[in-house]
């Protein structure tokens, strides 16, 4: 298996959900509840990424912003063919269920804290999330990881979220690094697109929300199956 030669890199950018923080179980339960309640005919594996992305995007939007954007937000495949108001009901229910499960069911991936603390000894570390930066700060604080990250960029810090490379470029600019000196670790196709557009080394973790075949199609530089494999990749 391929190893990363850390001598070649000075900065590492982490996505939050799906890389550090594991929200898969909370999403799965929210989807299960919605499928039961609304008798939806969906394949859970296929809809996970879309739902994860939707949840990530709206998680910290103020309600008026969600309402204003709801028509666009709900143009998702798993709700195709359903009337707008029913879509809205399903989405709100799913989102409430997710929030109900999130705190109790979610934790950081096993071993990711050790990897972060080791990497932080030699490299600059940042978080880039499409969620609100405050959310990332709270999660990092809860799991005693705050001190390792000198930069946290959320949707509130950029004009365009991932797949746009703006956030990555902003971090590189702050660090005064060239794209070739940085690694971006993400778990979704939007992360792969952002990393490639920014020209950094893109490592994708297929941690469960997006399907591996879909991720492969977007051609990350490296694709690993799990946090365990991600840790091995760094050989620390
Ligand atoms: Mg993610």
C-alpha cells in the first residue's frame, strides 16, 4: 500500500464530518425513521451521501435561509417525484431526527485523535468544513483537539463552499504554502473536486457516507477504506 512521505508536505487540511467526526449512525437512523414514517422506497446506501451533504449544508443555516433556499435545497434525487410540501415535511422530519441522534450517537473515529496529535508536531493543520466554523470548533473542543488546529474555515468564512476550492486556497494563502506542499483529506465527491481544483494532494476516506465506486469515479489521488487505513498511510 502507498505511503505518504510527510517530508514533502508542510500543511494538512481536514474535512470535519466523515473524516474526524463520525455522524454516519445518526444519519442512518434519521433515514430509517423517515423511510418508515413516509414509506419511502429508497436504497439507503445510495442516498446516504446526498442526505449527508444536505444535512451538512443546512445544519447551521438560520431558519429563514433554509426556507428561502428550500426549493433548491430539496432538488435531490431521493425526493424526486414528491410534491414540494411533502419534500419539505420529510426533510424537516429527517433533520429533526438527525439532531436528536447526533449528540448521543456521534463520536470521533477511533485513532484519528492520535493521528492528529502526531501530525501536529511537525505540520500545520486546518479544518475545512461546509458546516459552520463554530460547529467544528465545538466538536474539536469536546474531543480535546482544538489546540492542534490553527485554522478553521466554515461556510461562513468563504463565498463559495466545496466543491469550490476557495476554502483550501484561503488556508494555503494564510499558511503561505504552495498547493503541492499541502494535503487535503475528505470523504465526499465535493471534497475530491475541491482538492483537485486547488491542486493539493487529495486523500479520500471512504468512511461510509459516500459509496466507494462513486468516489473512485472522481479520481482522488489516494482512496482509503477506513480511518485505520488512513493512519497506516502516514506511517507515524
Ligand atoms: Mg465530510
